[in-house]
C-alpha cells in the first residue's frame, strides 16, 4: 500500500473542510481520501493537515473525528 504523495511520512491525514482524519495505513480510507483529493482539489485548496505527533489521539485533540 502506498501512502499519499507529499504525505508519505505521515500515517494520519486530516481534511479540514469536514474535520475528518484518515488513517493512510487503511486501504479503504486511503481510497476515500484520494478520491476526495482529486474530486474536490483538497491539495491546492490547502485543506489537508498532518499531525505531530502522528497519532490518532493528536488528531482528536485538534477536533478531528476518525473516518468511518
């Protein structure tokens, strides 16, 4: 499985428009976020976010909800 281009070092990537965090080690979630990146141009609209530390807990501390 390949992580998202430009975010290869990060497991969790958040979409700021929906405040949803995606686990890029989960193939189903990767497909969802890739489709959104293409269809909604999230990259150029600067609506993607990573977290430090790269954990689900940190994403939730920043008010992101896990993708289902």
